[in-house]
C-alpha cells in the first residue's frame, strides 16, 4: 500500500465551474501523476510532477493545470469544466523500481 | 507518438487453461514494459516489469515475454482461475530518464468456471 488517497471520490459539477482534485501520499515519493480514463481510450497522462514545484505536461493537458507545493500533495485543477472532462481521474506515484501505484480514483461528472 | 494495441477487447478462457494476452507497439522500442491488472471501479495494480534486454520474466503463475523484433509483449496466466478475471493493461516507457508511461486500452479477461 503506497498510501495514496484522492479527494473527492465522486463529484458532479456544472459546465464552466472550476474544479480541484486532490491527491495525497504519505511516503515521500518524488514522482506523482494524474491520469484520466475513458472507455476506448484507456489511461492517458494529463500532467506529472517530479518534485515540489516541478511539473510537466502529459498527452492530454489542455484545460488542466496542476500544482505541487508540498511533496505529499498534487492538485489537479480544471479551470472551467467542460462535458468532455467527464471521466475517472487517477493519481499515481512512482516507486523506485519504476512501477506506479494508483489511488482509488475520482469519478467526475460535468453536466 | 507511441501506439499500443492490446490483442482484443475481451477474452474468455476456461478455468485451468493458460490465458495469453498480447501487447503490440509501433514506433520506438521502449526501455521497459509493464503489465497492470485493473478490477472494476478500482485503480490499476502493478504486476510485472520487463526491460528491453530481458526476454522473459516470471512471477508465480504469471509470465511476460518481450520481443523487440516483433515489437510485442505476451502476458501469460497459467492455471487460470475465476479470480484472475479482470482487465489487464500494458504500459511502455520510452527510456529510464523519461518518466511517462503510455498505456494500452486493455484486455478484459474472463475466466469461465
């Protein structure tokens, strides 16, 4: 258990509203990731972080921003949510052996 | 960009038989390849990692092969059990300095009692 929690676990929001998802880890891992998972597309990387204040874009970063002000927290923000951002969002950390451990996911619905 | 294809969306196997899942990739040869298991409503769980210079890796009833000539990895579950029913994902990393994984869409495996 890599000690990863995500909050909220479920959220319904309206188009145009800002949304922030939180990923929290308890084991001081350097690398953290945000993915979204959609039918037919699998897991796609949104953003990742390789240290405090160090982040980089993934495959589907448009419409998303991230912040990492502390090692243990990695925040994903949808500045103005759209229906295309309805998805399941997973946070992950990378272990020293390169394997990734995933959180339980956040199901986001944008109406 | 890397494209990954996993053989089929769904695979049904009789209990006790060997299940074989395929992961094919195009473009660059990855430095390493990983397999994950995902159960409904849960995050993926890491199973095995195989490096570019390794041909085969085993872990209990699981075996992974990596053929860089064919650009293919095979994932085998021997003596399959109903509890092995899940979606299995393969993921590739370009090199050890690049921390991004590219995932396939997965194969949903059902073991029939």
